[in-house]
C-alpha cells in the first residue's frame, strides 16, 4: 500500500489499518472455507479437525489462524507507518461484505 | 423444578453469552459513535474512556464464549447422528428438523447460516476493541479508521442478531435435550 500523508495525530494509522484489514481477511477466509467445504467433499473431509463438531471446527480454526497470522504480519510491517487507510478500510469492508454474503446459504447454493 | 444439563448449557450459550452480547452491542455502538465523532459538546473524560475499553473487552470475551460454547459444546449434541433403527428423533435435533418439510428450513437455512455468520461477531469486535484500546480518543483524528471500526461494530451486531434469532427458533422447534437432570428447586404443593 502507498504511504499517505500523516494526520495531526501523534499515533500513526498503520496499526489500526493492520487490524482492520486482517479482520476483513479473516471474515472472508471463513466464508470462503465454509463455501468450499459445502461444495467439495474432499475439502469438507479435510476440515474435520474435531469429529463431534465436524467441518465447522476446521473452517473456523483455519480462518482464525489466517486472521491472526495476517494481523501479525501487517502489524509488524505497518505499526510505525502511516498508510493509505481509506483504501485499506475500503478493501477490508468489501471483504467483510463478501464474507457476510457468502455465509448466506442461498448465495452459496448459486455456486 | 429441574433442568437437563444440555438445556442448561444451551441457556448459558444463548442467554448468558449471546443475548448479553446483543444487549451490550447497542450500548457499544452508541458510545463508540459518541467517542469517535469530533463534537466538542461531548468531550469524554479519561474515566469514561477507560470504562468503554473495559466494556469492549467484556464484549470480546462474551462473543468468543458464545461461539466457542456453541461450536464445541452444543453443536455436537445438535448434529449427533441417531443409531440405525431409531424411531424417536427428539434427542437428535438436526435429524428432527430434517424429518419434516415444515421444519427442514430451520436447519438448511437457519443453522447453516448461523454456524458460520456468528463467527464474524467475535472477529469484528476483537478488532474494534483493539483499535479503540490502541487509539482511544485519538481515533477522532483518523477518519477512515473510525468509519471502518463503526461499520465492523455494526456488522458484529447484525451477525450476532442473525445467529441469536436462528438459534432461538431452532431451539423452539428442536431443542437440545438430555444429560443429567439438575435440581434447581424442590417445589412444595400448595
């Protein structure tokens, strides 16, 4: 992401932007994995991390790992920087919106 | 007066964590909006800011407790498969819902939606709490971050609302039953 002009704040916006983008990535990953598990038997079977809970255990565990890993990497890269928060927030909100949409079963059935 | 252990867990999950989280959401949204807008009329004190940070952290705990108890305590009881030849399905909520065209939608739409959308709530509110704790009142100076935080908080509320509604309706048509009976009160005949 491009480095933007700094604000009047003593804190840079990089840390906040990292958390926001990671939350968007995590939400989208969860929805994509849920959708893939619903459509593909091999993915569904590979997502059974805890048998009593079934594929939901793998979908959520994998999504949480992706979310935290993304957050950690972005925090490490951006924490002291001022980044293009507008564009990053927009990307995060699109990912969140897609994530919300892809958890709705009638939308999943379109694929 | 008694309650089955599985019913008690459902209460803890839905009423204890889920409903409390939903109640907390409205307060959090109002406070976040007030704190993050730049109006000088509502200048917050450090005490109020500290209170909101603790409030948001409590919401994070409630949200994670709700999804974790839902997925790892109640959901296995919900999706349990009946042994071959089982006639009564009351102990197998998923199969009970799927056994009738009048209720199958509560599984194929209600539970399928709830079990995934609910997780957007803890992910979103964890981020909201982190950003607010990190920036506090200074978030007023970061307009784009502020807008994203408020939107994620709103989506967290919506996701929890969908999960709560579907959960309540599923529990109405096919409650999770069984487990040890817990005596709450010894009733007396009047």
